[in-house]
C-alpha cells in the first residue's frame, strides 16, 4: 500500500496514459538550468560552504542536502503551539556547530490557509514562495523548510514557476515592485532531510539510550504525496519502500521502529478541520492512527515530521478518554526526540509541556531525570516573571529589525561566495 | 413487493403546477437550487472549465474507486473524491451546486487520492479550484463555512502567519485539555511568560507565530493586492477586507515614520530594504 514500488508503478501508468497530454514526471531542476541560461530566473545554488550531503529520491535521482549556513523557514503551526519543535532544531544546529539565520523577515507559505479556506490563488502562493526564496538568497543562506505543507507547496510552486511562463511573468512583476528578483533554490529542503543526513553527528553526541523504545512513525502526507518524486528514499530503510525520513534517525539512534496497518493514512489535520471541525480531526486521529499504533504496535511514542501531524495526533488524545480511548501516547517530532536523546533540556529546549499527551513515562524509559528538569524549569519561569532576561539560542534582534529586513552586512552570494555569517547568526 | 405496494403513489413526471413551483426539498432531503443559484452555478462551471488548471488536473476517470478507498474524509462525511472528479467532468450545474454546499469542504487536502490515481488526476487540486470559485463568488454556504476563520484570516493577511499563541485559548480548545495551550493553570505563570521561556526572541510573541517585521508584512500585503487575493476576500467578507486595509494603512504610516527614525542606519544599505516604500 503506497510502497515505493507501488508509487513508481502508478506514475509509470500515468505516463502511459498521459502521452497525449504532455504532463509527465520530469526533473524540474534540469529545466531550471535552461531558464537561468535564458535569463528568466536566478538559481540559488548550494555552495561548498553549505556542506551538502547527497541522498536519493523516489526514482533514484540525486538530491543534495545543505547542512550549514541555513535560513530557517519557520512553520506557523510549530511556532504557534508546539514551539519545542523549532527550538530543538536550533539547539541541534548549535550543538553540531552549524550556522544559520532565524529572522523576523519571513512570512509563512500561507498554504495552510489556502488548503483550508481557498482564499488565495496560485499566483499569490507562488509570489509568497518567491519572496521568501529571495530573502534567503540576499542573506547568502540556503532556505531550510520546517513545515511539510510549506515544503510540498514550495515544490508545487517551483514547478509552476518553471513550467508556466505567464505565472512566471506575473510573479516577476510583483517581486519587481518590492525590489526583489525571481530566485529559485536548487533544492527544496525539508528540515527532516537535514536531520536524516546529520544522523552520524547526532549519534556521536547521543547521551540517552533509546534501545528499549518502540516508536511508530506517521509519515506526513505533504512530505511524500504532493510531489512524490522529490521525497528521500533509502534502500537501507524499509528496503526503500517507504520514505527514509523520519524513520532513519530513529533507527540510527537505536529505537525499534514498529509497523502498523494504517501507516499511510493522513493524521486528520484537514487544514480547515483542525480549527473549525475538530470532531473529524480527533475521531480520525484516535481511531485510525493512535489506536492502531498502541494496540497493534504497542508503541512508546509516535514520531512524525510535520506541524499538523504532531498537533493533531497529540492534542486530539486528551478528549479520547471521553470515548473510551484513553491512550495518551506521547507524540513528538523527530527533531525533539533526537534532541532529548542528545541531552537537551526537556522543558527549556524540547518544550514538551506544550504537548497534551505527557512525555514523562517516555523520558523515564530513556533515563532522563525529567523531575529535576521540571523543578528547574519552574524556578526559571518564576525568574522570568521576576524580570530575568530569557536564555536564548541565538543573539536577539535589534529594534531596527522590527521594521526593516536589513542587510546585516551580508552580500549577495554571487558577489562573495565565502562571505561569513552576519550578525544575526547563531551563537550559544 | 409487499413493501413497495404500501409506498405512497407518486407520478413519475411533474404536473404543470409542480413544474412551475417545484418542491423545496428534493427526495434526497437537500434543498433544490433556486433559479438564481442555478444561474450562479452555471457561471461557476463556465469559469471552472475555462481555468487553465482544469485541463491539467482533470484527465479522465476509470471509475476504479482507488481515490475514495484511501480518502480519510470519505470515512466520516458524505463525500467521495471520485464523485468530485466526475462532477468536474459532467458539466452539470445542479450537481455542482449540491457539491458546493458542503462536500467540497469535507476534503482534507492530504493528496492521498492524487497519489493513488492511475490517470494522474489532481483531485485535491480540482477541489481547491471549486473552493476558490465558491469564495470569489461569495456563495452563501461558503461564507457560513468560513465564518470561524475571521481571526486567522486577519493574522494571515496582516502578518502572514496562520495562528498565534493567544488564539489557542483553553476556552476554545477545551478538547485539547488543560496542558496544551500554554495555560497558567499548569505552571502558575501567564501565557506571556510561557512564551518568554522559548529560547528564541523571534518566537516570544503571543500575537503571532513569530515576530514579523513591518517591511515583511507590507511586502506580503502588496502581493495580496497585486494578485487579486484582496478582491477575492471582498467576495467572502467585505467588512473584514475594509478592516484589513485600515490596519495596513496604519502599518504603512508606521513604516515611513521608522524610515525617518532609522535614516542613518539605513544609509548605504542596498536591495529591498533601501527601495521598498510600502
């Protein structure tokens, strides 16, 4: 069911059927090269200072994952209600010595809204994507996409901008009115792909064993169903039959990744449903996902790699006890799980207290002294209440950045390929 | 046979009187479209078939049902992606009108149907186009369906993020329980302190998912103005649209004042920060 062989077969059958339509699965990156040569676009290339690692996608095409000098494209849902998701990622980058920018000069992709309310259109979505792409480009940092929907949407928009000259012209015109150019990144990179290729470095810093932990993986739909050919697969993971992320990092850390019958189902987020029709979201999440994970796989934790999936699978469970489904299976992102295994503070960094299903039993099993950490965090909260400055993973932004997307000393990559990170970069 | 014999007798064709004033409800229990609604539905269908995406997304149907088999919404709603695809192909305004009332809003946009379709139909995309047209024509059922989204649309249009932590209030998310909303019930401090405990200054706001600079939000609004999104939103909620324009006007004034205040720092900078004027 939706194995890589099955997907490849479906795509091949489509190509048979679509001989007359001209709609084929093609590597959009090749067309980007032609468009750049014609002066239509600028490609934001991955450079040696991005320290890329090569992986394979569905058809065996190669994809380069940059691991350094990154521009964080945050997720509105993660930052809004599960902030331990991005803070764990920033912490992992600090620990592994990677540089980055985490700026206020980014909008969301706006695709949550589009898929929920349809109050947008493809030209607007493409222009939003291109604005963010250009901002990353002018800072000399490569975009790293936190959200699965942003990742899927940006791949759709990149394809649209490459294939449709009319949309391209409209977007270029809109960008021109704000002094920006049409720049497309060489690769659209999801943070879970960064975690995947960073596995050796994460493993080298692992502090807590996870060998006794049974994890079930929920594969985010917008990671591998929107633009299937760009998802990362690895012969060593499920024999290449399912996406390699986020299972790869769990296996590398030593967790047992257990199968369950509805692994290919969505989580029930539904975009519109999670805000205004949660009867559906919580029914689907509990009945089609959490129950099989617990009853079939006897999971200790559910791991996923997208905003809506963590939200829906986790926060839908509390009400389950009213319907005889009292599971409360902890749900974490891959990067929170990896950070905990590396010794991150469960509350200050992984921020597990924003989750509805408690992670305390899981942390006990991992050998984490969460009681001491929780007491320390309570004291920290009181200190903040009394006016203490908060602990930060990177320098705070100045007041000028409340208003302006300033240059901060960066220069465009083509002018100085080896430019160092600017003042907004990371620090401990 | 016995049961059929006891059913009320009903003529198979409408009388002249019935044709002139058809029953308000169809046998399915759904309300019949008025002549005005039917005319609107026909207009929407014409625009749907004229949309360049129609020919890219609708490629035929084998009637195999693979799309519906894997559909999460089909398990809980009177909804089927196969039906949506076939409505798109038929050109029948009556069935389209029926679908616009509720069914198009059942879809989860998970793309499972797309992934399973041998013909390569983009069914999730077809439904999105139907939704877009329903919004831009201000279909009454759509205004009702999207009524709860005023707050998130305001955020999205003015700062470009979908949610803020102060939207996730325990009163509105009771089903999430007491611990998942940054509530002071769990930790003895307010939501603002819970946000300050996140180790990134950009994330410490309660009013948005992250702090968005004024220039960034004005650039986004320029995109909405230039690409027809603002006009589309007017069809859905004219009052909200006017309010958004007022908010942005204030931000533009704030931006210009800041440009004066930070003139020295901005001198010598290149790129959009030097040229963008709101």
